[in-house]
């Protein structure tokens, strides 16, 4: 399981994406889980990070699920029409 940091805004998105993509290389299962439980400060940039991770997972023939998606982030995903691309688990 990969864990997002407490803050992912435009300023941190690039570095965060690189770290998560590196971590994904070690994930050998059929599914990559990204834990958002620590995420407390974010903007729509975190959606770009998660969608790029999804793209990378698909290229590796893996699924991607998001654990502990903050309610506000779920609202942003709905607003942008991408909630179905980021399946969430508890």
C-alpha cells in the first residue's frame, strides 16, 4: 500500500507523483492501493496525481483503488466527473 502525504497541493504535486510512481514499481499484486488517510490539505492537483497513478497502474496491468478518500476530495472528483475512475475503499 502506498500512502499520500498530509499535504498535496500544486506546489507538492510533482514531487508527490514521482514518489508514488517509484513506490508503484515495488507493487507486484494485481491492484495498487493508495491510502489517503493522512491527506488533510489538498487542492485539485491531488486528482491529477491520482489519475496519473491510475494510468501508470493500467500500463502495468494493475488496478488502482483509493483507501480513506477524504469526503472533500470525493466531492472534487464528482465535480470534475472523475469519481468513477478512482474507486474508493474504506
